[in-house]
């Protein structure tokens, strides 16, 4: 049986979303129920790591099966997207206002939409 050191080194995918109230929500989708919230983007990654360790420790103590991360190796995590210059400016301005990169903002916006899709 593997121990906490083994599981804590596994790179589980982490999803971080910015909520409407400005707080941040993070979860490890492969670890059911493993989530946390933080007031700032700077805090959320450390809080997520703490939540993951607590989740893993509890699972080990209670003999709950710990899944391996889902295989997403066939996806690069990169894709190109052509957008109008006006939208590029809007995204750039919004990212500056939030103090994050445009890439981080786009990931957040896409994640939020994928979690709560609107009907077409």
C-alpha cells in the first residue's frame, strides 16, 4: 500500500475559478470532494495543496480508495484562437484590472462557462 509521500507527489489536475464575489474556488476533479476557497489568487494554490494533503490523509486513514489522475496526456493544453482585435483589447484590459495574465483570465472564463453552460 502506498503512503502519503507517494500520493502527495502525484500531479493531480487542479481547477481554479474566480467567483462572482471575487473569491477563488479550487478543486481537484479526480479527488471527489477535494476543494477549497480563498480570498485571493495568491492564496488559492497553497490552500489547494493543503486541501489535497488533508484529503489524501483522510482517505488513507479511512481506507478510501485513492484514484490515479485521469490520463490527459494526449492533450497538449495548447490551442490557437483567432479573435477580433476589439475582443483582444477587452481581454487584455480585464486581465490587467484583475492583476493576472490574459492566459489565466481566459482559462478562468472558459472554466466558468464549461462548469455552467448557458443553453443555446
